């Protein structure tokens, strides 16, 4: 377990929650924000939720492109998860 904390910056993590989801932190965040918006639904909450989803999509698009261009075996990992 200790070796998980000593990964070099050029390492692609494919264990733990990354076996099932490429971005587990963003997935959890999206579920949390969606639940919060639905629990107190209103036009403003819907607008904030749409804005957050759009921003998350923009960030994920940039990160996926950077990972594809990083030289890591990301394409195979992306097909697997």
C-alpha cells in the first residue's frame, strides 16, 4: 500500500476506483452536486447545476487531451474503463 503514495508524476494509476471509472473524484462530485440540486429544486439550482456540468465537461475534455498526449498508455486504459 505504501507504494501507492510514492508514484512518480509520469505514472498512470489503474488500480482502486480507477479500475471502473477514469475520473472517480469528478464522478463523486457530479453525483453530490446533482443530489444537492435535486433536493432543493428551483430554477436557480437548475441553472447552477447546468453551469457546473458544463464546467466539468470542459475540464474533463482538457484533461483527457493532455493524458492522450502525455505518452502514457492512456488509450488502452481508456478503452478498458
